[in-house]
């Protein structure tokens, strides 16, 4: 479940969103699945495209509705730390294509083998948002993160059925 803390900065907000979920999958296959941008984006709600730049970087376009505003986000993510099969760190930066805002994020994802074919996935994302998107603040952004996590987890579990 997504939870976190928000700090309002001049012209924007800084949020920490963290949560976790448990999936039935071998840890190695789940890790391999999570580090592939073209595969993982098939699970992200609103994903429109992903273009691999190199072995560690990819550009994405994702459409999301945040409160009353529809945003189309274009961003580049980079895998900065990969420790198979338990830890990865991703840094990203992008903006809404209609200039509603700009953001930077750093995400840490940890996988823990729970036994019996289950893996606990935990994540922590530190995101800085400026522009109109930042005006929605904690409540709306946190609700959006929670909804996105639920849909992402459901899609991920379905996708994993084909590789397990």
C-alpha cells in the first residue's frame, strides 16, 4: 500500500511514496522481468510507449489523470544500481507534454524471497514535482499512487503467469 510524506517547496512539492506487495513468482524471474523496460511498461496503467536508449536507459510516455487534469508524461528513466536478484535503483526525469509540470524521481526497489514461491516487493520513490501538477499536493497525488499501485500489481501478477 502506498504511503509517504510530502514537503511543499517553493514552486513545487517533494513527496516520498513507499509501499509494497507480495507476488507468487521465482525471485530471479521476477527480477529479470522488472528490469526490462519494454516488459514492465505493459503493466503500468496509461503506458503509451517505451523506447530503449541503451542497456540502462529508456524513454517512456505515460498518460495519467491527476485530479481533474489529464497529463501526458514523457520521461527518461535510468537504472543506476542493479544487484541481482534483490535490489535496483532507478532515477528519472521528465515533464508533462503540455507543460503542466516537470518532475524528477529516484526509486529504490527491493525483492525478498519469502519462501513457498512468494516474493515481497517493496519500493520507495522520492519525487520532486514543479508546475501545475504540484498544485494538487499530497492527498490527490497519494490517492493516484495507491490506485496506480493496485492496477500495476494486478497487471504484473497476470503477466507473470505467462513466464512462471
